[in-house]
């Protein structure tokens, strides 16, 4: 069976706050661990009232403390927002607390509105140009090769599993060149999925960390007892995505039956374009769609995303999805 993992944005629901969102992320991680998921990743987003994972390494620490076996990490850290030394220290500390369980997925996008660059005192456009060098420097801070004039403590010697994230060909090419495992963000940007995976596999160079190509692909997955119930649950995420794309992001709203049918044709088409990496329905429907996606991508792992307004519904969705594919 293909390994399954979980990607969590730590959604903040309407009528709720950050404290509740982080607590629910911990509960969801415990459910994922008990169900047999391999990893639980937190995504870095900033300045969004509907997402509570901005202090990503801090939230990962919480997830690590409330679990014991599941791998924990970032999916991902947007490296242009930071400098490699600080990230080496943060994830070196996480590895010291949770040895052998820490993943570090790295992305090039800022993961937020352009104004965040001002808040971070960073020229994010210029910082993104140095992304390949920063990845190499970060890896050296962990491995000591090549030797750098400064040592990260914690950091040096940490057994952090580094990943390259991407939604275009750039990340695929860099992951292949550096011999890193590659995770593609097909759950929200499936356009270049097939080309990116082919590029990565064809150009892969073995490294000390990885002998052969290793692919993770992301899907939006919500399972429920019936197709209709799952579609209604998924309407919360659909509403949030439409608001985000229209420049009006906010907290995760309650589900709205028939939501997609109420939308203009252009908006429906935008949502439909992502259905290639979407499995929403009964356990049988979810199984069929995930298996079809695995057959298409030949992915070594699938990481499932998908927020529901009721946290219990997402917990049950994770259980149902794992049982459906077992």
C-alpha cells in the first residue's frame, strides 16, 4: 500500500480562534498517528486570519509533544522568508526533541501576500533568487559537508529529512539536482503535475540522503458516509478557496449545501480544474479516486489535505480514508 500522510494548514473556523485551531491540530495528529499515517506536516502561511500555522516550527513542536511515532514536520518552510542558519537551529532543536521523526519540506514561494516582505524586513523577490544556494547552505549546516565557518547548535548532526516542495518545474529540477525527495502541491496547483514528476525522475542524481527518486503528491481528500455528505463538508474548503482567490481571505466558514451549483460558471471551472487531485465522497469513491491518482502519478506517498468546519468530521475522514485504502 502507498504510504499516506497528512498536510494541515491549522484552519481557524468562523466563531473560533487560534488557540482552538492549534489544539485541534494536535488532536488531528493523534488521530492520524493511531490510523497509521506516516507524516503530519504543517504549512507555513502568514497574515491570514483563517490559518494559524505561521509560527510553523512552534506548531510542529506542539504536534511532536502530543504524538509519539508519526513523523512531524513542515510542508513546508518558505525559505526566502528566513535565513538558513535560523531554520537549522529551529529544526535541529526539533530533532533533539523528537529524534528520527522530523521532516523539513522547503518551498520557494513566500506563502503570503507581498506585504509580508515588509513585515519580515526582506526583499522576497531577491531572496527567492538565492533559494538554491540557501538550500545547499541549510543542508551543510545539518551535515557539516561542505564545512562552513559557523556551526549551528542545535543543528549540526541533526537527522532532519529534507524535502523539496514545488508546484512548477523549478522545484522538480532542483530536487533532482540535489538528490532530495520531492513533494508536488497538486492539491491546489495540478497544472504542471505530470511534467514536473517526469522532470524530477528523469534528471534525478543520487545523493547521500537518497539513492533513487522519491515522490509525494498532494490531494484534497474528504471522506464521509455518503458522497452527498462529503460534498457538503467540502463546501467549507471550497468557500475559503474562492474567497482567497478573490482577494478576500477569511476564517473557515460553515458548510453550505449546493455551494458549487450556486457559483458563476467561471468560478465553478476554477474549482473543477483542481479535481484531478481531489477525492471527496464515500469511502468507495475516495478509494477509487486516490487509486486512479496513484496510477497516474506512480507516487511513492500521498499527502492528504482538506479542512472541514467540524474538526470531528476531518478526524473521521482520516479514519475512513485509511480504512478504505487498507
